[in-house]
C-alpha cells in the first residue's frame, strides 16, 4: 500500500466537494453533484493527474428512502463505518465554531486506476473524543439540519479542508471548489496571504485577494435559487466569528447575507458552468462575472453495463481509458449491440421483480425516469393526459421510475406519491415500477436496462443532466427537453429525440408544460414506438449513434482534459 506521505511529493490540484459518490458502500452522496465528483476523481486517476480530493465523512449518509403503503417517502439514516474502508491519518487540525475549538481529522481513501494512477480522497470527520457532543455530529448528515448546522459543515469542509491539507504537507497549486459549499476555504487562504499592516498602511490592502484569485477555480452547478447557500450575517458572526473583517466579507459575499456562490465567484480566477447553456444561464444570474462552460461527463468504465463492457472490450480495445474510440461503434454488428442491450434489460427486470414483485415484459418498450424528485423536474409530465397515455400505450409501453425527494421538500414527496398512485390505477394496461432508494447500485441496473431515457425539466433549470450521458453510453437513446447537455448532444432522430420547443435565446424560466406534454405524446406515438416495434434496424442505428456521437465525447476523460488546459494550468 502506498505510504500516504508519497502523495505530498508533488504539487496537486485540491478538489473540494460536499459530497462524493465513489460506491454505494460509501454513501456520502445524494445525487448528481456527488456522482459527478466521484466520476471526476476516477478519471483523474485514469489520466494520472496530480489531484487530491476533500469531502465530508457523512457517517449517516444522505438517507435511505423507504416508500410506505400510502406512497409517502420515509427517510432512514444510513450508518456506515469509515474505518471499514479507509485509513485514519495521524494529523488533526482545529476550526472555530461558536467560539469553541473543534478538532477535525481525515480518513484516507485511495482511488486506484488500472492505468496505475491513484488519487487520495480525504474524508473529514469531527466525531473525535474531546469535541463536545454536538460538535462530534457536525459531519453526520449530508445536507441535514438547519442553517446553523449547514454553516458548521461548510466551515469544516472549506476552512478545515484547507488547513488539513496544509498540516499534512500537501503543496496545492489550485483549489477547485465543486459548487459553493467549500467556498469558505477562500477565507482561510485570505488569512494566510494577509500582509502586515505596516507594509500597506491600509487595512483593506492588507488582505491580498489577488493572491487567492490566482489559486482558485469554481464550478457552479445549479440555476435553481435553492442551490446557492446563503447565511444571515448575524448567524455567520455567531458561528464563525470574524475570520476576515465583516466589511470585507460583505464586499466579497454580498451585502445582505453571506452568499457562498458570490464568495467563490469573487475569489476565483476561473469560473465555469457545467454545460454551454448553463454557462449562459449563470451569466444572467450573476452579471458582471466571466463564466466559462465545461460540459459535465460520466466515467465510462463505472457506468457501462457488464454486457457492454464485454462488447466494447471485444471490438474497441482501450475504450475505457480512451473513450473517444467509441466513435468506432459501427464496427460492432447490430445483433451483438441488441443482444447486449437485451442482457442489460433482463438484468434490470430481474431486479424489478425481486424488489417490487412486478413482472415486466422484455418485448415492450420500456421508458426510464430517475431524478432527484423536485417539482421543476416534472416527473409526472408523462401522466398529463391519462386517457391518451392508455390509448397509445396499453400493452405497448412500460415505465420505470426512481429517485429521492429532499426530506424537507413536501411537494417533491407529493410527486412521488402521485406516481406511486399511478402504478395501481394504470395496472395492468401500463406496467409501472418505482425503484426504492435510488443510489449508485440501482442506477447501474436501471440506466442500461431501459429502452429510452426520459428527462423533462422546466427550462433552463437543468444544469447538465449526467444520467442521460450514462444512458447513451449503454446505447439507450435520450428523449429530453432541450436543456443542459442535451442541447449539445441532441441530433433529432439520430442520437435521440427532443421534447417541446427549442430553447429561447433569453435564459428565463420557460414552462411549456402543455406544449411539452403534447410533443412527448406525439413523438412517442408516431415516431418512437413505431420505430421500436417496426424498424429494429433503424432503432439500433439510433442506439449506435447514442454511443458513437454522444458517449465518445460526454465523459469525464474529455471533461478533465478541458479542466487541465483551461482552468488548472492557466
């Protein structure tokens, strides 16, 4: 095993993320942001990039979802033990919380690649003897608790993470903040870079923001207001004190409240959104800032089903580490593509039967939808006209759903309950399954096993949408509104299909629910279903295009090469 001190021999990119999804056994993720972070780290290992990742050891995870008999989501903790997977590092640091010293330790997890690359991931933890009882639980629940609890977590992640890297002897060339949760690290960097007042004779000039700017990269992930953490300054002063003067903090993070996104924007030399469209939307949300766009991706080897791994290994050697080779998918015979898909479909249907008791028909067009259940994602759009859905889909359409609503999102929970209700009311005309506790393991079965991937959020609220990229990697065409990555990946009838009108030039919120629902039904009934049932050759051509025109490019290998050239070495 590598001595952890070997990681400190070269300068590294420090990648900070509130959540990281590396495997279902380490449940420190809630959804897309964390899965992207895990895929990013895996590709960095494949590419042998000098990186170190920092996150929280959320000992009780996000939550385990249970759906009760009324279709209502219940949340249970997911207890796991870091010591079962990780090595406790010997160094501890202190952060200040409510005028108390809080000890922070780090667990080391090694992400290893078959290429020989290896990335250390530090999981920060406050469950340490000597900390008062309430402080021992700061790193328990991912996105849990009230504003005070969230601020304490972000102190541990940002300030604690920066300090523990320094204490362990890491030399950091750039700090990459994956969303604003870690942006308090900039305040620690500011404190370190502060010039002696006698050298400047100006309190403001003593705080060297330019030095911090040169070392920080920031990726914003959401155009949704709730995704940008904000804290009242009276709470900030109570919990944090004043690591920098309040007047300076207000200058950098907002006059009325501490906006974590604004803090990161003001102290990062390079800022990007996660799709071209999202970059434009972010510019409109935060005018005056230069915001670039690097479209997200997925880690190829992690998300290819075993059936497609075998197929790609046979016909496209080295695809896993050179995913651009997937453009050669036409070398694979059509019947072998279809056989691999049928294997993935059978694997999913077996899981559905074991967990829900519902027996799906492998010959029927099966549509998948799995997202975080927030109302703007419109998980119920396909049920807009039940009579039409039955008329065109009875015996010819199956639906598979999955996803969690945030514990405090009552409308999101009501949306799940509504879909659960449709399972009973539409059976047996249309079979519907809802897969409980959607996580990495469930996604690994669901995404490759459906025939068509559905995504229909209100525009422009889909920042990227990496689940559709995972589907494309497995030859599953996308059927999506033109938002996020799909604007870039979509070629109508070639890589998949669009829902609703093209995006408007001005990135305001575009709710075309009636128009979108009609287009969804029209294309399903008149284009997609006839092709699936009557022209298998044409359907397989779309499957191949999903792989050769989408998956070859929308992966984290391509994404990381762009971060290196555009953000890290600038």
